[in-house]
C-alpha cells in the first residue's frame, strides 16, 4: 500500500446520484492536490489565514460600531476608528490573501525547497503577530495609505517588514517549485498556469515595493510617503488576487459538475490577459518618477484594463455552468456553489459601483469592499474544497451553505449603505461626528451600512466556525 494519497482532483470522492449532476464539463478544470509532505505546510498556511480572519473580525466589530450612528457614542474617541481600520484591512486583505496564496502554491508546487517553504511560513507568521500586537504594546499614529495602511510605530513597521520578507520567501519557493503545464494543454494545465502567473505577479509587486523604497525622496513623510511607497506594488497585487479568484471560480464550478464552455486554450489566453497588465508596472517606474501624476495614472490605467476583460467571460462561463447543475445528491457541493455565486455577485457589484465613483466619498470603499469580498468568497470556497485533501471532513449542511450567502449579503447591504451615503457626500475614512450626517437619509444609509457590516462579520466568523468544525472531524485519506 502506498504511503501517499492519490491526487485530490477537486471532484467528489464518490459519484453523485444519477441525474443529480450534469455531465462532465467540456474541460476538466480541476487541481490535482498531493498527499505527501506538502500537506503539513499547506495546513500551516491555512491556520495563518484563519488566525488573520479571526483578528480581522474582532477589529471589524469595533470598526463598524465606530461608524454606526448612536452606537459610536459609546466608543473611545480620537484615532480609535483609524487604528481598528488599519488592522482590519491588513489582516483581512494582506495577510489573509497571502496565506491563501501560500496554501494554494504549497499544494500546487512540487515537493522541493520545503525548508524554504516552512521558513516563509514562520517568518510571515511572526510579522503578522507583531503587527497585530502593535496597537496594544506599541501604538502609533494610524496612516491611512491606500493598499497597506500602517501604524507609525516601530513594532508595527518592523512586523510589516518581516511579513514582507516572509512573503518574498514564499514567492521564491513557489517559483522554484512551480510545475510545468505539460505538452498537451488541458484544464488542469490552464489552472496551474493561473497559479504560476499569480506568483509572477506577486514577484513584480515585491519588486515595485522595493523600487519605490529605494527611490522615494527622503523629504517625504507621513501619508504622502506611504501612499507613494505602496501605490505601485499595491496595484500589482491586484493582479495576483484576480488570478487566484479566476482559478477558484473555474475550479469550484468544475467541482460542482458544471459544463464550462471555455476551452483550455481560451482560458489560458484570458489568464495571460489578466497577467499582462502587471508588466506595465515596471514600465511606469522606468518612464516616470514615482512621485509624478503620470506614474500614478499609468498604473491606474493598467489595473483597470489589464484584468477586467478576462473577468467577465470566466465569470459568465462559471455561473452559467453551475446554474445548469442540479445538486441533489452530494451535500458537500452546496457550500461550493454558494461560495461561487456569492463571490461573482459581490465582485460584479464592486465593479459596477466603481464606474460611478466621483470625488472622495464612501462610494470608494463600497467599490473595493465589493471587489475584495468577491475574492475572499472565492478563496473561502477553495478552502472548503481543499479540506478533504488535507485529511478533514468536507464542510456540509445548512450552516456551511448559509455562510457564504450570509457573508455576501451582509457585505452587499454594507456597500449599498455606503453608496447611498456617498450620494450625499459622506466622506470616506471618517467616523463618529466627523461623518457630519445632516439628514435622515444619510443616517439611514450609514445605518444600513452598519447592519450589513454586522451581518457580514457574523458570516465571516461563521466561516472560521465551519472550517474548525470540519477540522475537528478528521477524515482518513484513502490510499
């Protein structure tokens, strides 16, 4: 008997009942997951991601409360809202996304450079811990820079640098262990290319962060410094998250038995298109000074046009395919379907809102909340699908199916409230009396935001509950 479990293809372990799932998809968009020494490393990245979500959830409770009318009167004044916002954003976006990338790259890559992989995990985890403890041990002034807000404290900034070093080691290991697509391109090869491309995009982002740090004028301080420091690399990271989301969409739809009407070659071309925009980023550094308007505008243009055209056809193929499937036989597939559909819905909502942004108001966070939550839901679905490969039970039941919808609908209410208030000019990144809510409509909009945020927090924490319940019931991997 072999000591290695067979690859986990992303489909159910046993065929569903006859007539409940459509015929096999045109292309098999599945990820072959291993059963060897890469599994403990993958579990480590999963634990880091769960810890980040728990911490983010705790800070988001305080964050939403500080912006909800009447409730915020019971909370401390000053920079409390901004400190909570810094940690909420960094844990729920930066750390969670990097941890999920580490999970996928660890399983997808070859079993080489494992020591480097473990070093990356421990260094990244250490940096995360330092950042999370900073508000309590070494608080500093919150600086609300785009992409990576920071606390102006030695502990937080040291933790952020250590986290960046860990992410660099992770990307280096992912590129060294990246498998090829093979001679004959198929759905698995296309998804593998998407994961490899995400590694390349992250490497470009890290290069941009370093480049900005080296050339930034020493005369800059505070928000102006960090805004420019993180602008280029932050834009490049959006391509990483988009590629991971597209891979997750196709994999989840395929796992539900959907017929995905995209050939592997077309999918490869779309993923290449999603990656192409990231290479405009180094061009912007060569062509323009990092502090110039031209540099900023070129990066914004590349982000808007780079990944956008690839998202729509992949989303349509995944949604149309999965809606045509009747899931009556395998309860473990229902959470995957819920995660996929809610992910596409939230990402689409964020994209539509982005078209109508004018000025600096709460429509801006409504836009990126929709987009970010769309990526988060896709990665939550991927975790649900990966758990059996890690030796745990597949999440199933009403709670597991409800969780993506609860999280997604709460976030949808949250961003609708922000859009509503943005129409009245309510400013972003402010809370309490600074919001200057003058009318009943403005109060109602922010109240809807607060209620939706509370529901989303419950949905996000339910994800942790569902995953931990599945991990408490280990499932023996068959050989």
